[in-house]
C-alpha cells in the first residue's frame, strides 16, 4: 500500500506503517523529528498542495490536522478566534474530501463533532498499552474501527499536566506508539 500520513512531524505513524513494508510518506509544514527508514519519506510541504501534485497516488491517508482552534479544551477562546476556527474547519473538510479511498482523520474532542459530524470512534491510549487518558476521535472512511490491543491500568491524564513551555503543543500532539502500531496492524491488508 501507499500511505500518506498528513500533518505529522513526529514520524511515529509513518514508521509504524513503513515497518509493515508499506511505502509511507509523512507530510507536514515542519521537518520530521525521526529519520526515515526504508520505504519511508518525509516532505516538508503544505499537505493539500502535496496531494494536488500527486493525485490518486495514495491508498490510505491518516491525517492529524492541527487542533488548536478546534479542540474543546480551548473553548474559552472560541469567541475571539472564529476566523481561525473556520479556517481550521475548512482544512479538515478539505482533507476529508481528497481523492483517497481510505481515510482516517484524527483529532481530540472538538467542534468537528458539531460543525461537521460525529466521530466514528473515540479511542484512549490505555486501550493500546499506554497508562494514560487522552480521548482521541477518529473519523473514518472505508476503514474499520480500531480494536484495543493492550488494555492497561494506571489511567492518568498526563498530557494536560505538562508544564507550560514553547514545545508543549508538540508533546500534546504526538501519536503514541501503541496507537500507531494498532493502525498499521489493523489497517494493512488483508485485515482492511
């Protein structure tokens, strides 16, 4: 399969799919934090422009659009950021409508549920081997829901406790390896 991981700078999901032998490309405005392994590539680019330049190349896209203006954790600022929220919503809808057969759009609990549609699934890190909570919504197109792979105890909300600093948003936005590995395992043929 040829897989696009949209809006991913960490390389975590890209490398999980590459480890399964898929040609996997991550695309983000930021450089990748991880070196690319065999069959894995990173393009520092606008993902919509990248897709436009490579129409119908990909079989699957997993998109992690920025949640800054969408997540309900920032609801107290919504009234002052309506224009930014509209732009963020337009970006998500553009990703949802790219000509790729299988799509997963990932975001936290957000206004997408009311301004677009309800998510197909809400997952937690503790369902995939990580002892913490962080509700993550998945909007799926032609993909099955993820099945838990390793339910663990010790469920703590670590992410929101992180102290304020410049790169806090990066730590909050990284996909955990257990979730990435479940995606690669369950959304690779013949399972999908």
